[in-house]
C-alpha cells in the first residue's frame, strides 16, 4: 500500500487573501491556528471573496507572534500592519453563506485601508473566541465548529490529484488555486476521495464531504486574472450532481501540532464518489 505523507501546510488568516506556507501548525477546535480568523465584510455584513473580487488575490499576508501584515504583491510599499489581538471590542453580525455568526471590527483605520484598496466600503473583522459557528449538521458528528472558512475546519488535497489535472491542461496551475490546508504525497490521483478516518500525529480526522469547486479556482493567484481553466477541464472528469469536486473536507478531534513530513495513517476507507 502506498504511504501517504503530509507535504505542505497552509493557512489563510484573512479569508480570500493570500495564504501562508508553514512547516508546522497548531490545530484547535476550529482548525489550524489563525486560519480564516479574519474576514472582510461589506456594508451589509456579508463576507466578500475572490469569487466576485479577484483583486483580493494580490494581497499577501504574513504573521508574527504579535502582528499581522498585509502587502500588495505588485507594490510592496502598499502595506498595513496591525496587532493580532487588536479589536474594537464590539461584536457585529457577519454572514458567511447561509450562516449568521459574529465578528469584531479590528480598527476603523484598518478597515479604511482595505476600503481604499477595494474602492468600496468594507470592514475587517476577527472572529471572537466565544463565537460558535456550527458545521453543517448533515455532516457534523459532534456539533463541530468552524472559523470564517466556507464550511469545514480543514481541506486536504493529494499532490497526485493536481499532477493529473496539470497533465490535462495546456497551462499548468499551482496548488494555490485550490486553497488547501493540507497537501500530501503518495497514492493515486484523488486518493483523498476514499479516505474515511485517519490520523496525523495525535489528531484524528474524518473525511466528511468532497469539496465542490467554484469560479474562485479560475483566478490566477499571482496576477488576479481569470480564465475558464481549470474549471472547464475539471468539469470533464470530476463532475457529480452538477458540481465539480476537487479535494476533501475534513473534521477532526483533539488539538496539537501538525508537521510537514508526518505520515497520514489511514484507519478506514470509504467508497470513492468518482472513478
């Protein structure tokens, strides 16, 4: 049997902005530390993403023990830094898809910076510690909670899945199009479809739902340009019930440290949804 090994870890501190590659990360109830802890909302309190505003991909994020910095990829002088713990302390309603949760605005000056970049009024909010946004009960086993991510605490993709896709494309794409938390090596393309329960270190994971992809994967994360690919090609061999599947959503139990190089120990498999 192929050995599955964790090869990459990513977090996306501000939803729909650039990700950060890590060699290790702590994981707690809502997922990897700082993953989707912040989100930009419009004047109705609704989250905004690259699906409608691809220019968000041009903002890269870095984080230290105390501060978070956002900088423009093409103009590094356009940047802002603020303390991770900074907030106004006033919870406000935040809508993520069908979920109504809450966030706390970081600071008006920070929101003004993002509003200037977006040419529209937005606010940057963080998720307060007491917030409990529940995972879709159709898939949650124990009322698991999630941050500002689309719906699940973690997303996993096999490197072989991307390699197979790139063999079909005229112009290969990078893994950053798909914004996973975990990438692994080993196994055949889309081996993750068949994962059921597994472990990485002391953390137990369950694969609960294939990830349905949208137009966000058509945004080049380096240039903010859009095209029909790779969604067009994926539609030819990864469609199920009019949805295009790529990657596996995960739930987990426990907290601890996840490190690149860890073996992914499969406890049980499930039937693959696509051949």
